[in-house]
């Protein structure tokens, strides 16, 4: 490094927020093994990337693009460079015109090898260089070329366009860290799964369409289409076969639905994956549910994030020697996590706890867990009958689906057991009507069920782009927002950390309907759902929407998110 260049780097680092010349000098001399200088400096977190790249752009005569708009780049321009080069050197073509020549963007002006190779690939055309932020550039590459695009291109070249016999015996290892230098379907599938984990996805859906193969991730409860290479349909059979092999399914059976599981190695941890396939008119569709391994997931009462009143109610319910506590909500609302938190909080040497689930999602130390297997006759009802012969103190039934299971659970509560289970209903009081519809006698329900706890998951505001928000007071009063309790609001403006959504992560909101004497009388008299809910609210129950307003006041979510999640409760949000 020449003294002039070092002086320029120190000046750029100082302008980017480094406090003194000594610290700037150390960073200017920074060397990262296997990485470039710019990656090492940005990795320290001590500099403002925008200011640093702006100053470096002045030094290297490469203007800084504050916003990289990937939508304006056409396919013909992208085809100027092979995807392998783009992914390896993080250089992307932005424009190809007669007036300006070929415009290329990078975040690393020190990548001389990449710049030299780009000049060769430009085939004599004039090249104009610009700088862009690392996050925006990497996001644009994934958006434009698709996850695993370089592997996809190499596969097509290596196979001459044929996708037959893509899987080999050595490609059966379910390790998503495997990054075989040879292009393979295994490598491509691993890249798709790694991308999903990096994006915090809970589900991956591989869906064949009439003329395409679509891959979607469910992130914070919302589906997002993954950017994948064009013409991915040619890999459809190979991708589905690879996933079925990983899940130990029958790859020859394509006419019937199948279920399987995958244990993935991901760095120092593991990921449990539930896999399901269904036959469609366009081919097999496959869904993957990503579950944190036991070394990443922990359960505790504090994770429920209840308010003071709710905490007292739930702790009182958990201290009961018998009875039934139901957790209600739609699929994916976190019911199992809540039940696991209950069990973890009361698990002790003095209590024998047995669960029956379909499937067992997480292993709980000290708890006997049974996996339902309908194909051999082990249903919830059948398993529950045998659990009662095992002298349990606490029983957890994964889901009550029919009157037979509900009847056995109630009789278990009558004989001195504390029973936890779930129901698919929209609110807490809906659990009462659902059990009555299953044929449970009102006097049995009212004497055994202690409470129904309904919950939903709402998205939380992204901490990286949170900002103040304003709402018209007339609108707030129309939606029954308690203006007197708080009038400061926040929302996310959208950034690269949250995929421009303004949300990152989720939390639960709850409503707890305790079966009081008044509600027992209404149940026995077969009152309708409206009267039951009115009685619950009059008795102190906070609805899901009211609990959501508490999170809005705390600045953790938005008014719009609570309205989206609690739409069905609007008429009864406040009584």
C-alpha cells in the first residue's frame, strides 16, 4: 500500500465515523485472512458504510449509488455476465447503453481481480464503475439471479440441458453446509434451505405451476416468493426427488401424499424439518416446516410475555391438581409452544408428565412423549386410554379433534389429572361451543374445563427502521383504541433487514376465558356464543384485540397489524 493510498483510507475512515487517527490507522492496515479490506472494515461495525463508500468513490472516481434499484435492470443486461462470476465477485451489471457503455456496480473497489476479469468479459466495450452498499448489492444479486443461480447454470452446462439421473449415491447427506465445488442438485437444494434459514423462514413451499416451479418462504407468518433462476421447472423432478430422499420417502410413489422428517446440520446446531408432499395436476408439491433443534429452542413461562393480570391467572391454572386447560387458535398461532412452556414451568421430579402429539415437535427433558401413528392404529383417543394406565399427574393431548378424544380427556380430568390440549377456534369462548358441538355434555364441560386461552402471533416492528407514526384520533376511536392509555405510535419504514416490510419477528397476544360460576350457568343452560363472550368480558377477560393494543402502546407492533390479525373480533373487541 502506497503512503498516498493509506492517507486516503485514513481520511475516508475518519469521515465515516472513526474517532481518532490512531484507530483509523489500525483499520487502514487491517488484513483479513481470505477476505478483502472492505469486508474486514465493515465487519468491525465501527464505520458508517454510506460515508465510507462515498469517500472511497471520490478517491477511486467511482460514484456512490445511494439506492440500487434492481427493478430497472433488464434481463439482457444481466446476461452480459455469467451468474457464477456475479456471485463470486459481487459485481453486477446495471446498464448497457451506447452512450455510457457498460455500467457495473460493486461494493469493493479493491477487488482488482474481479474488475480485471469484468473488463475482459466486457469484450472491449467501455466500462463505467459505481459503488453500492454491500447489503443492497447482495440483495439485488439474489433478487435478479435467484438463489443458487450459479449452481443452476453450471448444472445446465454440465448436463447439456438434460436433467436425467441427477442424484448420485454420494448426494444423500443431509448437511446443508455441504458446499460441493461440483455443481449438483444437492448443492442447489442446500442453498435454497440455507437461504430460508438466513431469512428466518418457518416454512418452505416448493410448488409446481403449469409452466414454472415456484418456491415460497413463510417469514413472520407471511408468504414471500423466493427469487430463483428462470426456467427452474427443468429441475422440478430432481429437486422434489432430492427432498424426498432427504426425508426418507418413497421417491417412486408420486400418486399419494407422504410425510417425512429431515434432521439437518446447520453450523453448530441442528434443524428439524417436517416434510409433506401432495400430488397436484402439475406434479408433486412439497412443503417443509423448519423447527429449531433442541439445542436452539428453550421454553419458559417468561417467553409467553403475559401481562401481570394474565400471569396471575395462568399461574393459578397451572397450580390446579386437576381439570382441563385449552389453548385455542388457528394453525401456526404458537399453541404448541405455549403448551411446552406450561409443561416446562411445572416439570419436576414429583410430577409424571406424559404427552401424545402428532408429531412430537420438540423433545422435553423429563417428559414422556408419544408420537401418534394412525397407520398402525395409535390415535389420540387410543393413546390417551393407555396413558391413563401409566399413573400420570399431567397429560398433554396435542389436539382434540373428535368427540371420543374430548370425552376421554374430560374423564381424565374427572379422575384427578391436569390435562392440557388445543382446539382450532377463532377465540377463547369458541372453544366452549366447539366442545358442545362434539357432543360433550354441558354439565361435564362446565365442571372439568378450567379455562380457554386463545392466542395469535403478530409481527413486531423492525428495530432497524422503527420510526414515529401518527393516526387520526377519529380513526382510533372507531376501532376502539384506548386513546387515554397512550397516544405515541411507531411503525417500521422498511429496510434490508426486514425485506422492506417494516416488521421483523413475531410475538403472541392472548385472551383468557376463565370458566366462572356465571359462565358455568350459561353453559348448562346452552347459551349462545355471544352471551358467553359478553359474560367473559364482563368478568374481566381482555380480548385479543385489547391485548394487542397493549403491544401497540408499548411500541412493539402497529395498529394495522393488530387489525389484520384480529379482524374476526372487531364486533366484539369492546363490549
